[in-house]
C-alpha cells in the first residue's frame, strides 16, 4: 500500500464514495455509498470491497497537487487507471462544470503533457467524457476546445474551434 503524501489525509473528504462506481456493492456513480458517513468516512472500512481498497486518489498521494485540487474543494476526483493507461477526472454530478475550473483543467492539461505515449487524460461527468490534451479539450461529439494564449502564469483560456 502506498502512503499518502506528507501532510495529506482524506479528513472530511468522501467524494470518491459518491462519484465512483463500486461494482461489488452495486453502487452507481453519482450517489453516496450506503456505507459512507458523509464528511466522516467509511462505516465498513476494515471490510471495504477490493475496488475501494485498491483505489488511489491522486490528490492524496501526489505532493504536487495543492489544496485547491482536493476533491471536496474541487468537486473532482482525479485518479489513475493503470490497466487502461488513463488518468481520470470524475466530476461530481452536482457540480457539472467543476472539471472546467482553471485549477482543474490546467492540472489535467499539464498532466496530459507529461504522460508517456499511449496514456490519455479523460474528464468524466456521468456518462459524458472529454479527452484532455496539452492543446485542447476533445468532446465525444467532435467539438474541439483549444487552449489559447496564456493569461497569468500557467493558467490558459479555452476557445471553441470550428469542426472540420
């Protein structure tokens, strides 16, 4: 088991218990797990299912992710699915645009630029998904939202580009 980054803990954050699907418990994405005590943690932690046991929240284990990216603050759970070679950003359905917040989208764009070939960065909201690249957001419908001219520091604006 990997230890959390120094100074980090789940604390009152229980967003993974809401946004993720837990097949062993037949818990769909978007609703809190029946074992979750919101703001306090898992009521069956010692007996939790394997998918919960092996889940690694990127914020918890990454020393470079600041407090603005903690899931209970950003409303987005960022995690890595190694088998699929995907970094996922699962957005809380109650905050549908949270993945588009500057801190989140810039983190995802920068992550896409650093990943090895063959890896993807995907933002998810329920059944919808968007691929995040260093240059653009690509929707399932074919829209391309390109990152244009930096504003202040590493924060980029995005602009819808016409379909080709």
